[in-house]
């Protein structure tokens, strides 16, 4: 979670309703792609990891839209960092091309900094970020993240 600079009344969504919404949305998307989605509780919370990942850049964020944009770019950089090196540059190009022309140079610089940060500080976490949702709670934002898990993590989650 990140603290906001301006306070206003909270909307009625709660972190638990955000997780339900994210779960349902991800299940629908998986079904549409012919994939299976199973929710597994693990000790590692990717929302906390992603929040730590973007920490150096959060001071520049003032609005929910800016926060969502940062999270989106960070999720793409995170996933690209897990790809083989030859696929990373292709991914960078695809992401940068979706940005307005006037933002591409700065966007590429931020994307590459995030990619390097993932490789340097979070290389041991091999989960892909599948989906995320940001909820406006009034004085802060709640981040919910759906990510891939390894078969080992699934088995560990079933242990008493």
C-alpha cells in the first residue's frame, strides 16, 4: 500500500472485495484463453513484493492513474526480466511502442531501470505477474496481484 498525498472519502471497496474481484476477473480471462486458474494461498505475497519493487519510484506518484501506470509498467518489466535475454529486447520494444511518442524515451529509461532492479534485487522470484487490481481506499491504495506459482509452492500450500 502507498500513502496518498491528498485525502478524500473512501469508496466502499475493501481489500477483500478487491481480491474477490481480481480472482473472478482472472478466472474469466483464463477460461477465455482455454487455461485453468486456481487460487493458492502462499507465504509470499506478490502484492508486497511488487510494492517493494516499485518503492524507489512511488514518491513521484500522486494519483491513482499514475499509480496504476507505474504498476502496469513494473509488471511488464518484472515479467520481461524472467524471459530469456533474446526475448527481453523484443518485449521492451513492444511495450515502448504502446506509449505516446513524447513519452517513449522516458518510458524506456524507466522500463530498463525496473528490468535491472528486478534482475539485481528480485532475481530469486520467478513468478510471472498475471493480473493486478488497484483499489482506491480514500487515503491510500490497495494493490492485489495474481501471479503464477510453481508446483512446489502449490504442494507447500497444501501442507498443514
